[in-house]
């Protein structure tokens, strides 16, 4: 996998897209369906030709994430920016713990592979698949001591379909965090090369 700024920005946008969609669902109970599909599709991209192919092959597939990088990472002034950034940092931290858990990685990989048939048959946003992916997250990553506390409207989050979408998206966020690390992404870059990443994200959005 290429370790260029371009690929790192796309992979980071993948994390931000998942985090942004979690924020939208937790507060409003809805999100952009095309962005949701791109994020969940990324879980099944095991042999991509490029970083962009993980999300579908078009910049439009990752636009929501690029926008979140160019606003939430840049401004950090609005409550929603801080919330999205908190999710992103937690996803990166969880991935760093997960990479040391070989058995758990194998379980996640096997169960995603088993879910591939459901994805092919019903599509990436079908409740059957979303519920399947949510259960993978619940049985594995949510057993870590570090847990992502999702903020939002309690009435919205109490609805099972919303809770399942959130968990499935957190799993997709972990997938993008893996990709980001494979592209050479490291936490210190969010501080020291932040302006370069934001500038490149904005270039890609033009």
C-alpha cells in the first residue's frame, strides 16, 4: 500500500467519514445513505488496487470524510467537531490495541468473510448485514477496556437499528484506521502535518 500523503489523507478521511456518520445517526437517527454504503463496503475490500478503491473508487465515495477532515480537523471549535475528533482518536487507539490481538483479528476477518454473502445478496446497507457487522463489533472490539462512548439523543440511540448502524460504522472506522497505519499514518502526524493533510483534503474536494 502506498505511503504517500494522498493515500494517508484518503485513509484518514475513511476514519473521519465513519466518525461523522456515527455523529449524525446518534443525534438525528439518519445519515447520508451513499456515504454509509461506502464506509460499510470498505470492510469487504480485502485486495484493493488502490486506497481509493477501498471506498468504491471515486472521490465522491469518500467526500463526507474529506469534508470532515477539512472542517473538524481544521476548526475544532464546534461541539460536533470535537465529538467527531474524539471518535477518530479513539478509533485509532483501538486499532493500535487490536493489531496486537492476533486471535481477535482472525475472528473479525473470518466473520466479515462469512458476511460477504449477505452483502452480495442484500446490499451493504441492508439491516441484515448491518446487524451482522454490529454483532462482530460487540463480540470483539467492544470487549476492550477502552470503549467509545457515543454521545447523542438517548431516544435515537435506544432504537436498535440506530445502535446497530453505529456499531457497524465503528467497525468500519477501525478498518480505515488499519488502512491509515498501512499507508504510514501515525498519531503525531495529526499534530505536526495536520495543515498538509487538511490542504490535500480540500484539494481533493475541488
